[in-house]
């Protein structure tokens, strides 16, 4: 994955370096593109006209009594009255917005291949967002007012928080001191019943007198920690599923260190998911189980089930895929950073055949990359609040989880990058061999519940929908509102957002949406109703977790989830 357009944490500490890194690739790319003279001339004319009108408007705002009439700027970064009432600040913000629009129009006017143009747009947008006057104390009247009102205390507090974040290696998005894994996040009661070098298997204590006879295995993403599915009791997917009468097991991936830096995709499939399936089968005494995969966890789960199908096994009674990519034709903004040169560089530095041996992809690098996909929301918003205004971010469990990053073994990551994002082979029957078997997703016979989020910038909902064309079992596709995480973590009792359903799975996702029905509230209830027929009959809930062969090791959430990157 080529990450050059995105500032690293080291670069982020130096604004000049960060801006340079953000736009450098765009400038290199521009050298091979063409900006038509006619388009440039038109943009120059429009810019001069708008700049002149803006200057005249600013002069006209000053009334004879010397009082300026407030101007609403229509951008939340400049929503405070300090911007509207201060003529100089208002003019500066409007000039910035005019420059930003013009730069993006220039980027849109460039002639070249689609990917190169998209890279230019992305890099220019990074520069635009970083250069906002709201990000600088000398140009931010709101931060200046607060400094005067607090007699400099806000600046002192901001510098202290900046130093704290430099030491911890990332921008604070929440008050991380409030949370502790196992104490007030990841608190659903359970037991670690198995572990190996890659994962711990958690079994949760039933919340009902009876449970469905078929157990339920969750496979979360290894790129993040599992407790996104178990934040607080009132928004925990895990607790909700247990409360619906399912006997739930969850894979808690280890946060890799140097000792397992050489692990491969095959290891994560065979020693990870397939091993977890075997243990669940042996503990429950059932050959079939329900399975859920979230994000890359869904990709690994689907690969594992395809491997088992090639071996003549169909262990899944049902499969749930949440914001999962199986067809990587459209990977959204992430596609901008992936090309042959970038993937080859990763393979040479941290891959299986790297000259100095396999390495790790650092969790902080991944976290920084994902934050800069939405920089105004996940970076500059906190720069302004934390450092310029000296405001400590409020506690928020989801953002605490977001900052709790994980590493990835280099060989595993490189295989994933090349064979899915770059070459998109997983969707082609027999194109990949995993664990010694040819992978064919269509051989998975289980019914599948496929969920996508409408505003997902990591897994575009159309790409999640594409899985309906690859899997052969009965399928249900559900589209939820909001993004990659907020759309998934949407408990029914909150009565928030909505979701769309349509029984007719058209080949074109746009046609599916045209005739889909919108329902208020959470998709969880729809999913729960879909699951019930696949759980089997109800039996007495087990009185203890594990069995004679798999004895309890420690209480959930276990040691692995507490390991830091």
C-alpha cells in the first residue's frame, strides 16, 4: 500500500513536512498529466472575478459606525461567531474557501487516467485541509479569544496536551485515561477456552436459560481489536447476540510482535479461523455452527470456509458478513495508494522474502493512514480543540478503541495486499491457492447475510453488495445508514438511523437500491430474525464454558486484547 500522500506521525509533528508529504506525490503525478489551457484560462478568470467580488463585499460590510455585519461562512470549521464578526478573519476564511474550491477545480480539470487524477484530487484535498486558517493559532480568532479569556491558560493546556500526544505517538481523540479494557469496555462475561500463537478463543456466559444448539463463532478484523463488537453493554453486538439465545465464541487476535512477524495469510486461515472452528465444534459437540466475519475478518472467514469446502466440509449453518470485501474491484479511497511499485516495496521491506527477514506493519502507521482518510474529522478537528483551544477531548468508547491500534505480520499483510487489493484474485474461482487448496467462494453452500454501510469509505456499500454475485447459497443483503463502524454499531434501543432491504438481488446495486424499502431503526433486529431458523432447536444453556479438553484459561477479555502495538 503506497502511503506517501499521507503524513506519518513523525511528519505530523512538523506542519511544513506534513504538508510537503501530502502534496509531493500529487506534484510528481501532475508532471505526467495535462491541464488544458482553455480550462486554466477559464479558472483564472472566474477566480479573479470572485476574488474581486469578495474584496468589495468585505469593504461593504464595514458600516459608518465602524461595526461589521456578521457573515455566515457555511463551513463548520468557521461556525463560531468569532469568524463571522471579525472582518479580517471572515475575509481570510472566505479567501481560503475560494482558494480551496479553485484548487479542486484545477484537480478536476486535469487530463489523465482516472487513478492518477484521483491521486491528485486526494493529495490536493489533504493540502487544503491542512492549510485551513482554523488550524493555526495566529489565524484562528476563536482560539485567540479563548487565550485572552483564560489569560493564556488555554495555550498552556494546549502545549501540555501536545507534549502528551507526542510522547504517546498519536493525536488524542478521546480521554483514553477513562477507559480500561475488561473494566469498562469489553466487559461481557466470558472465558478464554483456547489459545495459540495467533489468537485466543473466548466463550461467553449465556444470558438465557436456553440457547440455540448450534454455536456462533465471531471472526473480527485482525487489523483492529475485537472489542469494537463489545464496547459498552448497551452497544455490544456480542452481548446482544448472547441475549438472543446464541452460544457465542469470539476470536481475539493477538497483537503481533517480532516473535510472529513471519506469519502468513495461510497461518491466519489454518491456524486462525479453521482452528477456531475445530475448537468450537469440539466444545459444542456440533458439526455445524453459525459464523460472522467483520471487515477483513469476513475476508479471512470466507477464505477459510472456501478452503474447507475444497476439502469436502461445510461447517457453516449460516454466514454473516459485515462490511466485508470479497470482490476488490472498487475499494474506494484506499485504491489510490495501491499499485505494483508500492506493493513490491512492502514485499521487499517486510514481506516473507525481505532481505532482513519478515517485519511488522506498525499499528500506528495503519491508524494514521485511516485517520487521514477523513482528516478534518479525525485529525485537524482535534489539533484545533486539543492544542489551540486547550480543550481535552471528551470520553468516547469508540474513539478509544480506534486509538488502540494493532500490528500486522508483514508476509500476511503483503499477501493480502497483492492478491486482493492489487490483483483481485479472491473473486476468481481457482485463481488462488490457500492452505494447499484452490479457493472457490461459490463452493460455500451456507445461507449468507451480507451487510453494507451506505456511507462507508473503507468498504463501499456497492462492493459489499458484490459478494451477492460470488456466493452460491441463499443470500440476504441489507444496507445500513452511516459509516464503516457507526453503521454496524447501531443497537435497536437507540432507535437511530435506518436500513434498507430488497428481496430481489439485482446484478446492479444501484437498481437494488432503487426499489429497496427503508426501515427506521437498527438492522440488528432484522439480522436476529434471519438468524433464528439457522440456530437449530433450543437446548439448556451450558453451566460452564469450555469442556474437559478445553479448560478455562482466564476470564474474558483475556491477555491478547490488552497487548499494545
